[in-house]
């Protein structure tokens, strides 16, 4: 069976994608081509990322009317802009004249968006307002930048490129009952950092979904989080933390609709976990790094994970939050954009020290980049012959099985 999936990395000419899927042994990591082939990457984008909801940032990034930032994924680019009516829209960053990007920069502010090529000028709703010297018959009003769907949940900006996006009702409830309790709707971005990985997006996602690697790769994280304690000890710690949270009127539900979701709904989950006794948050020494957020009046000894859609992952401590956005760029190129959130009124240098706030998840992300890059290199080898997933890789196995179904089903690309 493995013989059908062991040829070169840049083409699946000899095998159709369907036969690769059919030849994929159950419970095993994916065949090499799924992490390298341009045609499979294109299918991933068309059937997964461009059909589903993606978080692109926190709305505090564009607080004022006319503020905008650019979000790129594979060959697509959108501009998230706050309009005169205070609504955030997602405008496709492709000029309707001859296709140039309209916004070259990463972010900006203005009353209009002007394409630098020939100066076609769009308003903040994407309507073409002026086009120089196009002749008398030219109808300005016939042109506008296309838009993607945009929804804001707990301050998080989600976009979907599909004409008919999946419902976000379930995800809205999951986020409200998890990170919503940590006050993310009123949070503010304290820092953003992009870690480029020379790997297929699935290797980054698979890595995020298991903590089998945490002890060897993340000693800093493992010191604080109960990742490899025996199950009954973890359960005990979690129960104690949950009890302290309940005393503050907070109860984070365990919801697992990720990656499998109800029909028509976007996938989403939330879970609650414990920090080692003596530590209260995700910092170098486990001690507080910023003012408490949301409904928290004290530290509970716990933290919360939430996931929505194929590429957006969230982690909330009582005093700060992390957004993990995994952005595919090419068959072996992706970005992990990490966003640190603090309470909306927290002031840098007064209420928190940025270096202390970002220390743990920077160290952890640098280590993740290294292991994901090295993973891709090994996967590219002709000697790549993976073993079956182990018990601590259950979520990764579930993800890869879901993935194979997603790219197999539905209309062709
Ligand atoms: S391509 Fe934008 S103005 Fe010509
Ligand atoms: Fe990791």
C-alpha cells in the first residue's frame, strides 16, 4: 500500500488524488504528497480554507473609521476596513481595472483606497468613486471591489470567501461561553508576531493539536501546564481549578465540535485545563503578567482553549490571551501569526511589561517553528515511512481523517 504513495514530492501525475486518499492507511500520518503537491494544496484551499470561516485578527486592530489592515492567504488578499458606519468589511484586494493589489501596505488609514497603479479610487465600502481619463462613456458606478463575508465574535474578526458560508451559530455560542468569559470582546492587541514556517499548513495544525511533543520540545510550557501528569492527577487539578472558577460564577464548557461539526455549522470547540499548582498563568515563572480580564476577579489555576474553523486557535489565561492564526502560503510555506491580547484598558509599561507578557509563547512558537520545519524536511525524504499515531496524538489523527473526507467530498476544484 505504501508503494502507491512513495514517489517524488512535486507531482502526483502517476496517481490521482482519489487513489492517494484511498491508499491512505487509517490511523497513520498522511502520505508525503499531501504535504507537498501543488495540486493538493490548491484543493486544500478551494475545499477547506476558502469555504470556511477564518479568523483574521482582533477588531481592536482597526478601532477608528478608515482604519484598515491587509490579510493574505495563498494567492488571495483582502482588506479589512472599518467604514464610516463603523462596520468592518472585507474587500477583495484586487483592483477592478487591471488587477493590481489596491493596498500594498500591511495596514493604514484613510477616507478612500487608491490603487497605486493608475489611481482608481474606491470608498471604504469598495465602490469605485473615480477613475482617471477613462472616457465619457465610462460608468464608475458599475465597478466595485468584491467582498467576503465578515462576522465579529467576541471581538474576533472572522471572514469567509464562500458564497454560502457555514453557520457560525454554534461557534458564536462556543466563543461566548469560553473566551467571552475572559473579556475578549473588550480586549486589545498588545503584540503581534509572525513566525514563517517552511512547511505545509497541515504540519503546523497537526503539531498544534497534540501535546505529545510538549515535554521534549517545550520544557518552558511543560513546567507550568499539566500535560503529562497521570490522567487522574490532571482530572483532580482541573476539578480544583474549575471549582475556583465556579466561585467567581465562571464555568467553561467542554464542547467538542472540532473538527467534526453539526451539518451546516462551522466547527468549533472549547476546553478547560489546569496549570500546575503554584502557577497561575502562562508566563516564564507562572506568575501574573497583566491585569485580570473579563469576569475574572482572581486566578483560578486554569486556562481555556477554543478553536473555530480550520485555521484559528485561541488560548485564554485570566490575565492575557493568545490567538494562533495558521495561514497557508504555498505547498510548503505557511505563517503562524500569534496575537497577544490584554484587557482593553491595560497600559504597556504600567500594567504590563511586553517582554514578560510575550516570553512563554514566543519561546514556544520559536520551538514549534523549528520542529515543524524539521518535520517537513523529513516528510520530503524518500525514507519517510511514518508509524501509526499514539494515544497522545488522538486529535491529530482525528484532524487528518477529517481532512481526507473534506478534500474527497464535494464538487471538484
Ligand atoms: S490596476 Fe488599479 S488603477 Fe489600474
Ligand atoms: Fe508546540
